[in-house]
C-alpha cells in the first residue's frame, strides 16, 4: 500500500531523517516510536507531502508521490492524510466545526452544499460525535472532541492511509483510550492503514500490529 524508501531530510546542518525505509500493508496499524527530536514529525510531513526530502521515495499503490505533478498529484495526495499532534493546527476558532469539515470537501470538488452537510454528518458519526456539534465552534469542545474533529477532517477525502503524529499526546490520560479506540474502530470500519507515531511505548504496543523504533533520524534494527 505505502512504501517509504530511503528518505533523507536535512535542515541546514541538522540531519532530521537519515535514510528511513518502511512499508505499510492495507489495514495495518504500524507504530513508530522514538524520543523527541528524532525525526518522527519530519518523516510524517514527508509522507503526506508537506516536506520535500533531499532524497528518497514515497510510493502509494505503486506511484511515487514525489514524482507526481498537477491534478494527478493532488488526487493521489488526498489518499494519504495527516492527523496533527495538536488538533488546534487544523481548527480555526472563528469557524464552526461544520465549516471546518466542509473545507476539504470543497477543495476536493464537492459543489453541492447539501451533499457536503450530509458528508460532515457522516464524518462526525465515524469519529463517534453527535451531528449537533457541526454548529459549534472549537472552544465549546473538549480536547478529546477536538482531536476527534482532527481525525474527521483527515478522513474527509476518504484516504487509504492515515498518518497520526502523536494523536493523543496532547490529551488527558483519561480520554486517550477513547481517542485511540476511534482510530482502531476506523481501521475495522474503513479498512484504513494507519501509521501511528507515538511517544508512549505501552500505548503503541497495545494498539499496533508492528512497532518500529526510531533514533536520531534512523530506524533501529530489530
Ligand atoms: N522546519 C525545521 N527547521 C529546522 N529544523 C527542524 C525543522 N523541523 C524539525 N527540525 C529539526 O529536525 C529534528 C527532528 O525534528 P522532528 O521531526 O520534529 O522530531 P520529532 O517529531 O521526533 O520530535 C530536530 O532536531 C528538529 O529540531
Ligand atoms: Mg514530533
């Protein structure tokens, strides 16, 4: 499904990612753990196309995402989505949740407002939230609800792969399990592949089919 091949990223003198290769099977939840600063977020951003690597390939269903251009690039890119560590990065305080979730649909060419509203309802249902939340603004939501909106937004374009960058690390311990369960249910319900980046080893080992460990830019053997 997704193959990352020998990705290198440097920022000036800092080598953030130093030759990482991994692969993700359909419906698999792959864990990626590692200390702060070892390059996890940079790798995630390369995979979803927010960062260009110095070298390497990111292949989705046989197509190298880094080689694609124009409309084809945009359409393939939609199939790999990022859930940010901090849900605030995809929420605007001035927009309602419904407006926030409609935006990626509009970008993807959903012209009919009623269809967008129906899809928003469906997205909220997928992450276990009541459709009434569409009319609310982010400040009326709890941290766990906001991160569920972050997940719903990533799901809007019906991706095959979700890259989740420490999706529960900003949350209270009490709601972490709930949000993790949302991700696990999505794998069951939609057959999604998930790259789950985390700090908390226990949580990842519980949730994932396989776990890779990263250290200063590279995967550790074994
Ligand atoms: N935009 C950037 N500019 C310069 N250095 C960066 C940038 N993003 C990340 N880094 C550096 O790259 C390394 C890896 O960072 P990051 O990918 O955020 O690690 P992690 O997510 O594992 O904490 C760190 O040394 C960080 O300071
Ligand atoms: Mg990070």
